[in-house]
C-alpha cells in the first residue's frame, strides 16, 4: 500500500525540485487531505489518456510525472525493436500552460533512448497529430492536452501506429514499463541541441498540414455547394489550436464569409475570454452568439482547445439561434452523409456507423433506414478508432461515420480520432446544401424528428473530487447493481447491461448474454418505451456521469419522459446523500 507521507517527504527533501512545485507544497503543508490526494496514487490512463490538474506530486501533471510516463513509453518502444525506434514518435501540444514545456521534456526523454522524435513546431490540433502518425508511418504519437477540461488541467495522450488512441490492453503494457520507474524525480533526459544535431529530434508542421488539407477533398459530397450557396459562418477556437487550420480549410474550399470571434482567437493558456471550454455547453457560445446576431450568420462553430470536438449553433427563425446538442449534430451529419451517398450511388452494401453506448439511438434509426448497420462501443473515441482499424483489416464493414454524444465526429478515416476540423468543413457543406434548397439546418433537424420520432437526451454530472470522491462513485454504482430495479419512472425495465460483469440481462425471462466489449464500470438500463439511462465514472474528470435518453411521438412527450427519468435517478442520489 502506498505511504503518501513517505512520498511527500521524498519530494520535499529532493534538492533539485522545481521551485514552483516546492512553493506549492509548502503552501499546502497544513492541508492534509490535499497532500494525501497529491501523493496517494499515480496517474493512470482514463477515457482520454492521462489527465489531471497541474501541481506537485505523482497524482498531478508536472514535469516529473511527464518524464516518468515518457520513460515508460520509451522503454516500451525500445523493447519493440530497432524498426520501432526508427519509425519514431510524433509529439504535439495545445495552448495550455506548460504544454510546450511538457512536449519538449517528452521529446528529450524519448530521444535519449535513440528513438526518433517528430515534434510539431507550434500548437497543433489533436486530429492533426493522429493524421501525422499515419502519414509519417510513426510507431506512436503523443499529444499534450487536457482537451476541454478547465485551465488548471493538462494531460498526456498516447497513440498507436494506426493513429488511434491506445486502448486498455496497450495502455496496460505501457503502464507496466512506467511502473518500473520507481523514482519519477530522477528520470534522465537527453540534451535538446544534441538530439536536433543528430537528427533524432525533427521539427514538423507545414507539410503535414498541407497533406491533411489535401485529404479533406476526398470526404466532400457536394464540393460545388460552397460556390453556389454562400454560407455566412462565425467561428471561435476558444483560445485553442484551431484558428489557423480551420481558417485555412474553410478558405481553401470556398468559404470566405467567415468571421472569427476576435476576443477568443489568440491562444491563451488562461482562456481569459471563454466562459467554458466545452463546446457542448451554452456558455461556450456567449460571445459567438453575439457575433452571429450581428452578422446574420447561418452557422456558428466552436471548437474546444485541441480541436477534436466541435459545437454548433444554427438559426431558429428570423431572430434567434439554437445551440445543437452533440447527438443532434451527429444525426444531421449522418443523414446528410447517407442520403447524399445514396443519391450518388456511393452507399456500400456493407456500410456501418460506429457510436458509443451513451450516444443517442436516433443515429441507429437513421442508419437502419438506409440499410446501414450500427456498431456500439464503450465511451471513448479510441474504441471507435479501434473498430475502424479492425474493419479495415477484415473487410467486414466499410466505415462511413463515427461519433459520440460529446460532440466528437469522424468522416474520413485518414484520421483515427474525432476531428473538429474535417467536421467544420462537412458542416459548412451541409449548411450550403440545405441553403441551396431554401432550408436551414434547423429545418433539416425538424424533418428528421418528424420522420424518425422525437429523441431527447440529457447528461447529469456529479462532481466528486479526491480519494473520497472515487470511493463514493464506486459505492453508487454498487448500490444501483444491488437494487435490481424492475420499474423506473413508471416504465418496466427490459434490459440491464452491466459492462463490468460483461452481462446483458433480459429482465422478462432472466436470461443473460455476454457483452462483447472490454470490462468497464458502467451500468445501462433499457425500458419498455425505448427510454434508457446509463451511469459511468468520467475517464477525464472526477465526476459520476448519468446519460439519459427518451423517444416520443411529439417533442413534449419525449421531454416529459426525460424529466421523469432524470427525477428517478436524482431521487436515488438524494437517498444516498450525494445531493
């Protein structure tokens, strides 16, 4: 068992400890719960790699934990052979505090092992890192980012040679090497100048971005639309990495009426003018909506700091705008892609879409209408990327579209992670397509609801920080497992899926079947009216998340069901003393 006090004393007694980290520890010397949280555990891989608040200790992002992770990855690569070392690692970073420093430190640690490192010479979106790994035939990739987490966070994502975030099996192998490093304070790194001179450290950017932009042409279904129907766009990168690439892409493909939210255009580690960094949240659009109203924009786009997620607001009537949910954006993109492929004779017989288990069933209904299968994965786009690579090898399916409810989408599989840049182009094309028919994107959404039913979704997040929070999350999931609910909000429970046990239980007859997915501490309940809810711990933040979905003949009916379902879950939380 880890003795956090011994760890704390070791850090405090280390003579060369970074002075800022030492000062933080000195300020916290009388805060025992905080010190325990800093030292009681090591960082681990979650849904989006390693992600944590910056600060001192092995349970925070800092130069020492970054070196330790990089040392473990370097050992893993070295054991894979000389070819792996020659293929090397691509490293990218976002606009957060310490991101560029952490990228350089990673490069120096990995380069010391004789492994080639390709380092982006400026801020880089996560999807461009995924593309670069594939384009350069690298063995692995790293991006220093905490995605849409608050400014005090940073993170470390690792990608395999296929450009996909590593899945738990590979993460376990790498972590075995990381755990061989018993003292994170003494990890050695190479000399940056010497690594550059030897050719082991190579800077990249322009050629990679240009190659990526060229591939975007292959995903467009109506390339003429940008010229025939001018779309007025407002865009905010929320102080992140997307300003340069999205401006370039939209301009290159004929979208010249693009207004950038000036206050949020420049990279800023403090994200000063952004009320939220998550494009799923309305606060992220506060400034962009003001710009949209002034410019009469058809389409308002917001990307998160590393540009893998994208949010959308569209016109709703002559005066107002509505912010679309991630599920609504996915449904609109899916229908546009499938309908246009069908119209042009480009819909394959073995086409499939891939979504996560917490993403709306709206997508399944649309896909089925076009004769396209839907495959579900655990939460995390790495599982979607894994399926794409699997189908590429087997030929079982032709990948058409992947998405998750948290505003992550992928159309062209030359990237193997969610991609806010290619999605921005596809959204512009879709908007132009609708506009050429005298419709708005919102009009298109209402048509889909009328055709397939009114789907409603919600997400409730409960913040539970620290060691005590982790224990509460586990206890809550254990409580739900033990209750054996047969009725929820007046509806019969038909199916209970326990992804930790790997079982799907039919409540009517009591039979169980195996779930062909990796074990994960997730519970999902399906009710007799097609409603469902799912509980899972966040893999990127100290939160318990509850996803809910309903379907109704009308919007009002669906919303009413959603309220009742959410109230049921909150009643359980209240009984547990969580709220």
